[in-house]
């Protein structure tokens, strides 16, 4: 489940890296497709160590027709392996 955040909250994240994912990555997009990004961010303080986050944050930018799915670095690697 994704937790929706607003632009201000999205801008407050300490972003480490972002990657294009979804239809544009797989070259299956069409003119109406949005651009999906996976954003890896550092959590504020030690909250990621003490409180596991099984959810991802999601910011939908209407101006650029983009969707940003944000996940902590620790959770990204946990999901990867």
C-alpha cells in the first residue's frame, strides 16, 4: 500500500537516487502514459531502524504527469533480497 504525500512532504525527503520504472523503462509507454519514478530516500533520524516501514510513499505530480514512489534505502535492499 502506498501512502500519498503532498509536494511539500515530497520536497522534504532526503533523496539519494531516483530511477525511471514502469512502462517507460520497458518501452511499452504510449502518448498518454505518465512517467513513474522509484525514489530511494534516507529517513529522518533513526526512524527506519526502530520502526519498520512496509509502506511506500507516493507523490503524484500533476504538472509533469509523473508519479514518484518513495522507499527508504533499507527497505529497498530488504525487498531486493
